[in-house]
C-alpha cells in the first residue's frame, strides 16, 4: 500500500483545510488509519485515528475542531481541520496499520500546513 497525502497549505488563523490521504490499493484490510503531525525538532504526535470498526480518537488539542473520516470506495482518509490555530502549523502525515497477516504499517509522505496569526 502506498499513501499519497495532500491538501496542505498556508491559511490564516480561523480558516479551514481538508487533508486527504489516498491509498494505492483498497483499504478494507487496514485496521486503523490516522493522521500525525510533526514540527521540526519535535517528536511526531498523534492527531486523530479511525479504526475499521469506526472508533475515532482525537488528541485533546484538536478535539472539536478536526474531524477524521474515511471513504472506502476512494481508498481515502480525510482530516477536516476547522478553526485552525498557529500551533497547528506542522507537517501532517497519514498512517495506516494492518494488524492481520501480512502485518504492516504505512506512512504517507507528509503535507505541510502553515497557519498564520
């Protein structure tokens, strides 16, 4: 599975962006899909995850502002980001995990989000 993340850009605080992560194959065997972000010099942090059963988790810093969703027909996972803040500035990565054989995980290449104040 290859992942292509896109949708980042430069926005002002309070605006919205939608990130997309398209997989090269079907994602029915993927158990968990998520978005992480990383600021240079800092560790990559979890932003949101969605499982194959529909369980969703968000980091406290984005709850109420970000929404993760998936579209199996398009093999794509989305991250709708509303009311963006300067502290959301980071490179965002999508991540897929398969927990059944062949067990594996996959990372997208990252898409940069910059929020100006």
